[in-house]
């Protein structure tokens, strides 16, 4: 399999992240593996082909994740024809580019759409990914598995929602890593105006009712092709616990990960979401769950592989690459 990972910028990739683990699993399995940044693509010229300045990802038996990534960054870029790829994994975070490089933000989806039209297997499906980059995608799923919410840019509408619902969380519709996420205790919140102003700087706000148990963190659960991501009977899921008084459980904000036992509530959520995720071409996603409610779907570049590996001592990236192999060569 000839496989490329499309990332924001190869030179700033982090060795501990999930993309590195996916590339390691692909290279270990003997696949021709490449890294391409969203600014490294060319199209047209005389041949009408997609090309890219790509870095080879080659694994040796004595590599660590750090040395593996160092080797990728140290190699000279080579010109590859992307039309000849069997698959491309879209792993760029469009939100990261929105402020400093707005030209780059939509390009992963755009390139993915064009390559899919040329017969390359693209995951996640770029047509759905365009919607799924916002938290609005969650609203397409059954009301029984998601909190009551409102998407708006009207501060007065947010205030009315708080008056009606009470305890809430407000955050940017397009956001990540816990940035500008605020807890609203209820009607009469003294800092509501300041919270609202901060969130609306990032565009639309989504305000969700507070789910009982949220103060104890949330669960990150990985779904592969609409089902629980598992390897050797072990499920790729963990609980993220806030650090101190910060209500955000994101690992990037200081939260810590602890083991999670999958129960009936989680299985019910997967059952309710699975068919739609498959129909939408959402090959790999991470969902954030509190109790019986999904509070977020992470479809662009869901993180947490390192937590799974640390907690359970198994590599879920191998399972993902094996599933991609089957998708590229069905029936093999």
C-alpha cells in the first residue's frame, strides 16, 4: 500500500501524537509511507497530476517514536505523484491554521475531495469532514445521546438559554484543546458577558446544558468504522479527569487519563451512532462522552493514542492500519 498522511506542516509534527503512531504502524507493516504538509502540494503543469513534496517515513527496528519522527524531518523532500497513492489519511487540524495561515485551513478537505474523485481512498471522507470539523455535526445524531444545545452568535440568545436551562457550558463552535471553554453556573452568572465575548471572538458559540458528572471529567472513546476500536479484546477508551479546579478535562489543559471500563451506556451510544458514521465515511473518530451523552465528535485528527498505549500497553494504530488495508483492497 502506498499511503500518505496529510498534516499541517511536517516540520512541526510531534512524535508522541497519534499520526506518528499511525505512520509507525504503516511503515512497520511494510507500506510505503509518506508525510505531506498542506503547503507541499502541486497540481497541474503539463501532466494534470497531483504531486507533492513529500518526506518518506521509514522505520528501523531500533527506532523510538522520537528518532522515527526525527528521521522523517531530516530527509530531503521527494516529488511523489499523489494520484498513484492507494490511500491518504487526512490528519491536518484546520483550526490550527485558521488564524496564522487561513489559506491552509480548508486545503486538506479540498485536496481530499479532488483525490477521492481520482480514485484514491481518502479517510476520513472529506465531504463529511467539511461538516464534522465543527461541533455542529453532533446535532445530526439522535437527541437521546446528546445534550440540549444552542448554536448562535447572539449574546442575548445565550442569556435566554442560560435562564431556561441553568447550568451550562459555552465554547466555540470551531474549537479544540479546551480553548475558551467556560462553565456557566446558571441564571445571574456574573461573568456571563465576558465569557460570551471571549467565545464569540472565535465565531459561532455552542452552548450545551451541563451533564451531571461532568465535573469528574469525560470519556474519550475511539470508533473505527462505526464500532469500538479494539485490539486483542482491549478497547481503545479512557477517562480524562480534570486537574484541580479547572473543569476542562483535555489532556492539553493538564487533565490526566485513567482507565475506563465500557458499560451499557457506552455500548448504547456506539449503537446509536455507528450506522450514520459508516454512511458518512467517518473511518476513525474519537467521541467525548459524559454519562449517557456525547458532548463532542473529534473527526479531523482525534488524539489520545498515547494515553491508550500507556494505560493498556497495546498499539491501536496497528488495528487502524489493518482496517485501512482492507478498505483499499476489499476482499483481500
